[in-house]
C-alpha cells in the first residue's frame, strides 16, 4: 500500500504583515507613529531586516560552486584572519560584533579568499548563537572544499551583555571548531590557536 505524504509549508508573512508588526512593537514601547520622525520607521526597519537577515535566503553550498581552483600541490594550512562581521543574537535580537579567522588544509582544491568572507556572511546574516555559527562555518567549508582540515575561531562582543542584564563592556566570547587534521593533530591545532591569540 502506498502512503501519500503531503508536506505542509506555512506561507511567509507578507511585507504588509511585517510593517504592521513593526508598528505594533513601536507603539508597544510608547512611540507616537504620527510624529514625523517615526512615520517612515516601520518601512526602514523592514528594509533593514531584508539586508541584516539576508542569510536566510542564501546557501553556503552555492558560494563554493564557483572560484574553486585545483590546488597545484599546495598542502599547507591557508589562514585568513580577522574577518569582521556583525550578526544578531538569537536570544535578544541584539548585535554580535567581532571577527572570524578561518584556516583550511586543502584537499582537492583551494578557493578565492572572498568566498570565505561570503560564507561567513551567509551565517552572520541570520539570528545566531555564536557556538552554532562557528560550527556551521567550519563544517560548510570542510564539505564544500573537501578540505583535509578546517579551523575556525570567532571572537565577538555581545550587546545583550553590554546593554542589558549584567552590562559588562569589553568582554569577548571566543569559540573554536576544528575538523579533520585540525581536530586530530594537536600540533596543527595549537599553531592555529597561537596564530589567533
């Protein structure tokens, strides 16, 4: 007997739904939407969301389909350091600001370095938990390049800790993820950590 499986897909809210939602939140905090300074704020917020959270419309796998080159027998770690990013905390929707460093040991291919930055953007432009973002970047680069090993470090300030709650400025969260040779070889892993201290 064949069983028919239907997949229910919830339709996305419309742009008008989003505008009404932002207006409601602004009114909730006491904003007078008739004030000339706020009349266009809902539209601006929705426009900014489309850019800030554009990562939901992107696939990291698509980025590594182009600008991948045969490695010419290069088999040493490649390190791209201190790539700046801004993301948003999934818990409080406040900024996460910091840097990402990525190293990989080529397997079959190398990639144009701008592609590494674009992969970071895919995951940064979503609501994020830093630990998850670190893993996602490393695992996608490892798969996409069939790399022998990937190491990722993210160091970032979380505005949910700066502007609310404990209110501690200057504190940074460091997270790491290692695959392949970086996970298995203590010396290679240590070199990456020291290079990004």
